[in-house]
């Protein structure tokens, strides 16, 4: 088995960068790379880590918008650190820099979305249409990788060019199989996940990068409240925030 760093290096070297770069910009900063990492490698290296922290997930339900489970960056950092080897891999970030034509930075350590896991494990688990809005002073980019997809109903649904002044909207429904990568500018892609069926399961990894890691105090409070109610729970978000503040 190759190390994660070696696997990522090889994956990046195999890419047809010029084609992908053109596709990313033609699709308004959106790109799908099927089997960026081989399925067998993902299932051997990453899926066991995701399954091992399933007991740590915070389940949430927002009527009319969201139902599912999430494991924050804090738990990933402590109990599933192999995901961070991908998130922090130099060749991976170098590829993303060239693709989006910006110098990307890691999210601050007090952002629970930095490198997080999202679980659809109960019938009806879903999330409604939304943008991954950046509350940072710069842009925020989402990279989603499929880990588990034992579902015929639970799909990533994307509306490209929503509200674009000259382009017609384009509707996509995607199955994110293990190793598939989806890359997009969080402020530009209107997207959702359709409800999970009976006896199905879907797990995805998301990694966030920013062009400026600074965030205003009011926006940080709003972001923390949203993360508390919609994703990771009040205790997870605010205990970590208060702990970080005390350590400064």
C-alpha cells in the first residue's frame, strides 16, 4: 500500500491539467474528477477511519432543510488524522492553487468545517439547496471526496450558473463514488443532497481552503451559531472556541 502522500502525488501527476483547468472555468468554478484516488485505496485507507468515528457524529434536523450527521475537524484531527494527510498534501494544494488561480490557505484551527465528515445513514437524510457561503474576508473553496456510496437515491445535486447574468442554468445529479472528487467555489455553486433511501448509506469528506483566513467578529459568531445548530452541536463548536481563546 502506498502512503497517502505518494498516492496523492501519483494522482496529481496523472491528471490532464489543461483540460481540467478549462472545464473548471467553463463551468463557473466547478469540476468533477472521477476516481482522483483509486476506489480500492480509498476503501482500504480512508473508509475505516470514517467508520471508526461514526459513533462521534452529531446528528441534526432542521425541518424543511437538513437531516443527517457530521463529524467535525476537531474529531478528525484527534481520531481520524489520515484525512489530514490528504488535506495538507503539498502536491494536492499545489494542484488546487493552479486550478483556481489563487494561493490557497488552510482554514484556521477554530473552523470545524476545515476537514470534516458528513454522514447520511438514516432514511430521509438530506440537505436542501444552499451555497457554501464564505464568511472569510476572501473566497472559500470546497473539495468533496466520496468515501461510501451505497445508495441509489442519495445524490449530490448541482445547479450550475444559478443567477448567472448570461448563462442558462445547468442541472446535474452526481453519484460520488469512493475516490471521486468535486471541487467548487463555495459562493458560486447552488447544491443539495437528495434524501437517503431505506437501507442505504452515504459518507463524504469535505475539505475547505480559503484565500484569506481572517474573519470579522460578527461573522465568526454567526458562523459558529450556524455550525452549532446545523452541523456539529453547540458543545463541540463553542467549547473548542472558548478553549482556543483561553490559550491565547
